[in-house]
């Protein structure tokens, strides 16, 4: 097991290192060797003034971000830095807004607009369409105008994510565009103003393929890092569960969290460019928001994985299920053209925050009763706190920082460190298991040897030989019993699990039968068995009985009685071996009396390792000895696995 675990860990580590090295080379090459000033990014390309929602006019600087939220923002000015290059492009990246660039006289220059089906029908009719054509009847006309083309498949007033590029030579047809007074209107069609202007509207001047160059230099390196997070989620944490030898729900749920966080951050970082490959702007928006919902669901199930109580887990399951049903509902609203996902995103974000708050409260309730409170809090508190801060920021708007980015990052670092410690613990446990198996085998051999040592066999065979003349039938029975006893000792070498007490008792009776032949009337055996429904290591009671016979009543001139009793208490089972022999001082230093004490030490170790049991010995000189084996009921979990 040691080699298997080590091999898997090193394989995973090697793959991760290779990917990190590749990403590092790409980033270094892109930013150090190939960094060319081929693109110029600006917040807005008009030098002049702007007004937010009909408010006062403020001066603009194309390079300074505008962090104001808006429903309608209007810019007036000129493209004073417009360079008349035939190959120059202007690329506008927008998210969830409509916009129109026009001259002061109202002539459109560049636009992204939406026209509903009723207004579009009127436009067609005013341009000469036949009003008697069945296609243009109100009940049949179902086309809308979105992103410059008429389509039957469109969401209601949904700008989505759009990347639009135009050649400078096309816009500057008369060569005077840089000198014209222009007006840019950007409209947020949603009732809430969530995004600041610079977050949802960006302009870039570039040579040919400028958008792709910008994506490669500025976006691809972090995207690769986020994909590495996805790799951790897909492979590392689930594989860790298998390496640890069990299905670890917490690692699997965190793997899902890493996967969806990496995917969400990828599309979030590349949101301004995703429309270059997915041509429908509404679909681009849908992908980003659905990944956000998947991320919230993964966060809920990860936090739930830290719960241990059946009631708290059931409550968390109910809350997470309610959110999943809500996600299905808002998806249905989009596809029946009632309300798109972005329009319902505010309420869904608040619902997610509320459910995360509920699960957090459940976690706090459990953590108060756990001794490892600090470690438990570290595992989920940063993530839960960051989500709640983001929810508050939606209303208070005290910063543009997205806190849950940091919350997931901190949680991920903690889980990776926790994984390393778990793997180390599993590695040490596997070594300990191998050592225990070796010690168990050695102890079995030692116990067997101690029971069939030459003087015992000599005494047993001598007693049987004497009985052959005195009582042949008893001699025959003794021979069969002795043979069964030897077979039981040999079979113990193959036994790796605890056995029922009844099996141990039968073997013990064979040993005492033979000893009874030797000691005769000097040895009396009393059985007081009141509990048998428990398990214990094979041959774990015999060394105690052997001590009672040989060093207890055997050392007493007139002999004595050995009593074997069992009891069941509220928390444990007890096996009590007592004798009224010579006794000894339990506090006295062990003397080198020529006898091996390894058998007793092995018995203690086997009882502890296999059943969490212990041995307590009490003795009084001249009165006898009592050895009590205590087997906790919690250590009886192997009972149903043995026969």
C-alpha cells in the first residue's frame, strides 16, 4: 500500500508541476518577449462630457474608468485621437447593454439595438411590405430585430455579451469622422443598475485581429490558471478520496466547487471575448450566469459536507434543493420568453446568499459542540463570509471587489493543505497497519509456542500414558481432546479477525481438561458465564488462565480454584479470570525468573488493537489473583463479520 499511495501521489504531483511549468512559460513568453503595443484599450472613445441618468454633465477622459452604475449614460464629444489608418479596427465589448453611436445630427455610425416584433412589423410595412401578406399579420409575425439581423429565435430585450468590430475605413468614409461631434448612448434595459459603465463597456483600437491579440496576451494566461483549478477539481480531489481508501464526500464536493469556480472564472475573465466564438450574445450571457448558479450550488454542497448531524444535513439538503428548483424555474422563464436569466439574477443571488447563510448558521451550531472549532471554522468561514459580503455589496455598493473570488481561493488553499495532511496520515496508518499485522502474526506464533512448549507436551502425554493403564476410555478421550487442542492452536495462525467468545471458551476448556489430568483434585474449575454475545482475539484469554493455573493454584500446596466468569455492563463486556492461589505483589519490580513475559504483553496489544480492550490485574499475596479483560462495546464492530 505504501508503494501504491506514493506512486499515485508522485504521478499527480508530476502532472501538476508539468502544467504549472507550461503555464509559466506561456505567461513569461507572452509578457516578456512578445509584448507589443498592438492594441489600445479605453473606457470610452469620445473626448468631451457625459451624463448619467439625465444628471449633470461631467468631463471625460478616455483612459479613466467610469465606475458609476446607470440606466442610461450619454457621451458627447469627438474622437480626437482617431488615427486614419486603413487597417485599424475599433472593437467594442459590451455586456447586457444596448448602445448607439451617432452624429450630432442623428446619423447612426455604430450600434447594437433591439426592436420588438410589433415595432419591427411597422418598420417593414412602412418600407413597402404588403399589409395583406399573411406573414405580416399581427397574429403571425414573430420576428424581432436583435444585433443587426431579424430572427425568430431571440430573448426579450436581451443584449447579452457582444464583441463587435468595425474597420476604421468603413466608419471614416468621408475622412472627417475625427472632426465630427458624436453622441454615444448606452442603455441598461434592466430595472436594476448592477454594473458600472467600465465593467460592461470597453473600447479597443488595434490593427487587424486586435481582439484575438488582446485575448492571447491579456486573457489567456489567467484563463490557463483557472483551467488548472478545473484540473484540481476533476482529478486531484476525487483521486484523493480513492487514495485515502474511502469515498470522501467533502473532497468530492470541493472538487465540484473547484471545477465550477474554475469554469466560471474562465468565462468571467473571457466574457468580453466569448462572443468571438459563440455568435449569439444571449447564449453567451446564459452560459456565464448558469455557471454562476452551478458555482453557488457547489458552494452549498461543499458547506453541507462539513455538517455531521442528521437533522442539520437534512435541513441543508432541503435548502439546497429549493435553490436548485428555483434555478430550474428561472431557466424555464427564459426559454418561454418571459424574463431572461440576467433579469432574475439579482433575486437568485440573494436567494443563494440566504441559503448559504442558513447552512452557515447550521455549521456554527455544530461547531459550538466540537473541540476542533478553529479548524472547522477555517475550512468554511472564509467562503461563507465572502458570499455574504458580496450580497451586502449588491445593495450598499461600497466597493467593486468581488469577495467570493478570495473566499474560494482561501478555501482552496486550506483544502490542499488538509489533503496533504490526510495523505500523510493515511501513509503513516498504512505503515502502522503493516506493523500491526506483523506483530499479530508473531504474537500468534508466540502464543502457540507458549501453549505447546515441550514441558507442557511432556506433561500432557505423560498424564495420558498413565491413564492408558488406569482408565483407557479416559485416555482415549484425553488423546482426542489434546489433538483438537493442538489443531486449534495451529488454526489460530490463519485467524486475522476477532472470534466469538463461545469459540474461545471451547478451546479454553480443552486446555483446562488437559491441565486437570495433570493436577487432579488440586485444580478445580468453575464457569460463571453470563454473557457470550461478544467477540475477542483468538487465544487472548488462555494466557491469563495459564497464569492462574501455573503460577496461582499450581504454586499452592493444597491447590485451589480457578473461576472463569463473564459479565455485560452498560458500556462493555468483561471476562474475569480469578484464582485463590498464592498471589503476588503487583507493584513489585519484575524479576528475571527465566520465564518470558512476551505472551502477556502481546495479549494486551492484541486486545487493544483489535477490540480497543484492556487487561486489569489485581492480586493480594496469599489470597489470589484476579485478571479482568474489558472489551468496550464500541470495539465490537467486527462482530457481524465473523462466524
